[in-house]
């Protein structure tokens, strides 16, 4: 079971599964979250701390939250950026969700209507509020 302390920040990180999937992260054991070229998403990456948790969301194909990852190394410079202006973090898988939670289901849930995932739909790294996290975890089959 994951224990979330009061200072743990919660996030949602999107990846196209044909580029980098949950299974890819599990196979690697630890991956670098890089290639983000949006200022707000990059700010979110810079805000992350070791031990923060993130939903792993498959975008474009599937459009669903499939797992939970933890931030293992924060504060990196994106290794794919030749100008060293963009941020990156390392992430490790925590657990695959028992039941993935689809974007369609999230959109149909009034308690989740204000999620950044919905309000800022193009944002690849977004904040998740604790009530939203708890609600999605319940939809996914409970705590892990």
C-alpha cells in the first residue's frame, strides 16, 4: 500500500504508448522523463521532488491511466535538449492499476471535472489534487 504524506505532490504524466509505454518503464526499472517542450509542463517537472507520485497516462492510443510511478531523481536537465534549458526527472514504476481508468470515464465523472487533465488537455505533465487522486484510485480498484 502506498502511503502519501502531506508533502507528497501528485502528478499525471502523459506518454504515447507506441513511443514509451508503462511496459517500457517496467522493463527498464527506471526511466528518464524527457522531451517536454511546454513551459508549464516543464515547470511542473522542476517542482517535483523525490518520492512524489504520478499517474502514468497512455495518450493518443488507449487514453487511460494505467499505472502509478514515483519520482526517483528530480531536478535534471533534459538530456535531449542541446541548449540545456528544459527539465527532466527520473521515474520508477510503483504499480500497474488493477483497472485502467479511461479519459472517457474521467470526463463522465463530475467530481473530476476540474482536473488539469481535462482543463489543460494538451499539457503532458499536470498536477493532481489529493481528492482527484483518491477518486481515481477508487475507480481503479482501490489503493495499491
